[in-house]
């Protein structure tokens, strides 16, 4: 994995998550996509297990920095990223609908786990509860496969979908 490109991605995604992402929010529900969650799922299914674990914990740390408290996101991203990379060794997640479903389910589980851990630690949690977690997961699942194409290009990670597209054109 090209770690300098990964570092640039994490910096840009954290900056966008903290500052710019509210401009594309669904204002009535206060739902925004989670760019760091999309990145975590991308690296968990595109990299080998060791790289996926490292990137999941680093993206969780960046998610904690983008939110107000430290701790719950790094644990939930790290655990789910590790589980997802190990699951990907058994079940190939290559098609766009499968990627979207994976982002949705991972978003729900990481959101609930982070909410639970923050509640135990006595930290303030994101307003909206389960509705906000579900909305954010759905929005991320819709936006995720599009960003996967951009990340495939940026990270230059080879996968079969890109090879099939190059044979078609």
C-alpha cells in the first residue's frame, strides 16, 4: 500500500469531514455521509489483512479527531475493519451493490458501537441517536461506490473491476 498517498487521503478526508461535509447534508434530518467510514471499508476490502488493520485504526483515530471525543471511533473502526478484512478473505466483496450493503451494515455497527462506548465513557454523543446513525450509513452507502472509483484511481490498488473495465473500453 502506498502509505504517503494514504496519509494524504486521511488528511483530506478528515478536513472535509470536519468542515465541508455539512454543505451536502440533508438538513431536515442532519444526516451527512461519513467519508472516513467509506475509506475504512475501502481499505478493509482492498488491502491485505495487516494493512487493513493499520488503516482501520488510523481512520478511526482520524474520525475521533473529526468528532469531539477520543476513543470510541478508533475502537469501533479498528474492530470492524479487522473483522471486515478477515471476512473479505472468505467472501469476495467486488460488486457495487455488495460494496454499498457492506458500507451500510458497517456504518450501522460502528455507529452503534461508538455510541455505546461513548455513553459508557460519559462523553457527549452525536444528536439523533439511531436515526442519525441509520441515515449517515445510508447516505455513505449511496456515495461510497462512487468514491471507491476515485480511491481506486488515487491509491492505484489493482482490482478485478478495474481490469474488466479496461478490457471493455
